């Protein structure tokens, strides 16, 4: 039986799953609201995360030996 220690899915993906790229996405809050963002921060957070996903996807696709090469 394997002993399970504390960690995140990100830790597992990198160490055990051998994923080449692992990332954690965090909300734009600075510690005041946690996961309950004020309404005025929801749309800008989504726009920022969409831009990040596009940039990371483009980076991965353009690398030599990318996922489909």
C-alpha cells in the first residue's frame, strides 16, 4: 500500500504523472476575499485566465517536439 502525503494535483501531475507542463491558476484577489471574488472582479479574472490559456497553449504548440509533433 502506498502512503499518501499532503500535496496538490499539480504536485502529482509533475512528479508521478510525468507531465511536462504543470500550472496553478490563482484568482486575482490579494487575500481579502479568497475564492469569493466581488462581482466586479469576476469578468476581468475570466478575461485574464483566457489570455493565459491562449498564451500557454501557443507556447506548448510551438515548442519543438510539441504534443502533436
